C-alpha cells in the first residue's frame, strides 16, 4: 500500500483540516535521540552515585554536603575524621592568621576588644564562659552566632572556611589567662567556670 502525499483527513475542527503526512525523518531521529539522551541522563545523574563521566552525581554531592554540615555543627574541620576530637592549633603561623581574622573584617574585636577583654561581648580571657569553652563549642558558637544577642554568625556574617574558623578559635583560646587591663565584669548568672 502506498501512502498518498498531502491527503486530507476526514475530520475538521473550527474550519481547519489537516494533512495525513508522515513526519520528516530528521525530526523523528531528533525526537528519538532526545528520548534516549533523557533516559541516559536521568540514570547517570539521578540514579548512579557516581556518574559514568566526570564529576560526582547528585547523591554523592548531597552526601558530601550533609557530611560537611555535620562537621561544622560538631565543630570539626574538614580534615578531621568522625571520631577525632578537635584540638586547638598552637603553631605561630596559625595563631597569627587567627589574630588577623579576629582583628580584621569579621569584627570580633568590635565587641570583645582587641585584647579580648570584653566590651559589648564578654571577656574571652578568663575561665568564665557562657556557652562552653572547648574548641568544638567555640567553633560552633562562632559559626552559628547569637543573633538575638547581637552576634552574627562568624562575627560579621561573612563566612569562614573550616581552617580559618579553627585558626581564629585557636587564637582566642591561646589568650586564656592574659589578664587585659579593665576587662568586662563577669556575669555570674550567665557565665560558668570552664576548664
């Protein structure tokens, strides 16, 4: 049976009639290609944990983001394993970088003073702390901040890397017992002896 070209169909809608012609081959092949590409793409990026080519898939990216969020919430830098206790840095280079962050654009010094003696914020050189004094506690406190009390996350809202966060926390903890002049008075109702 041969198909006649430009044969009108018997139906009509709003005065419009259509031809019963086959679709062009290039259009059909393009349509089949998009179906095949869509199936491969969906399996590769949505089903496989690691795609067949290149970068990590959505599942791997999601798991990496969840792990990063858990490390930050627990106060651990990226290099730390799940059972590693966080230890403050003590090398001079890290403490100097921490001091630069503390005294720089992150505005920590605006409330805690450059000597950490406290002004609007509490004194950070004594052993009285409101929200815990371990490196993990301080990292969590700095990264989340206390907006109702006026402390933005990271001091100014400008995020720090895990390494930078550990450097500034290590710098603050290294100043314990330095006894700056005229420190802010302790608030015994809120501050508890730590360590």
